[in-house]
C-alpha cells in the first residue's frame, strides 16, 4: 500500500487544517481528537509518512520509534492521566480494515479522564 499524502493527518502536519496541539517535537505531533470518544481523547502521530504500526516498525528509524513511544508517556503526563497520577489511560492503534482504521497515517489514541471500559465491543 502506498502512503496517501492527502490523508487528514498529513494535512494537519502540513498545517493546512486547524488542530488543537498538545505536544510536538522533532518526530512527533500530538493533538486532540476532533470527535472525542471519552472525557480525554488525544492522538499521537509520527511526523514521518507511515500508514500504520506495521509500516512504521518496518520502515522508521530507531530514533523515530523511540520518540513515538516516549511521546505517548509524555502526552499522558501533560494531560494528567499517566499512571503517575494513579489514574491511567488506554493507548491503542487500529491497523487496516479489520482493525477499523479510518485515517491511513499511524496514530495512537489515548483515552482517559474516566474509566474506559470494555476493551473490544
Ligand atoms: P481511526 O479510526 O483509528 O483511524 O481513528 C481516526 C480518528 O481521527 C477518529 O477518532 C477521528 O475522530 C479522528 N479525526 C478525524 N479527523 C480529525 C481531525 N481533523 N482532527 C482531529 N482528529 C480527527
């Protein structure tokens, strides 16, 4: 599969459409999901062009992989949902059609601020 440069997160990365930023560094951007499914619903994405986690793990540099993983924890601390607070959250990523992925740019969802509930419906 070829990366679609016109997907909505690619447009956000090019600053062509607005978003509510939470965190940014050289490799990662985090912003609020436009359609929050829980009290807190953030997205964490790599800046590189990766379709999903499999694509990322096969093509990204170790530096990018470490940066994305660490950014998840960093964002959880910024949002005050990290395990440090005793609360915790859910981080998940959907892959492909069966995974229910809608936007073909790798993203982790961070859900928190309340009990997240059942893992799979
Ligand atoms: P997924 O189904 O895992 O691909 O999730 C895609 C997510 O992107 C959904 O939760 C959408 O609400 C979210 N989304 C779509 N467009 C935007 C946008 N412009 N800004 C922020 N989040 C968005």
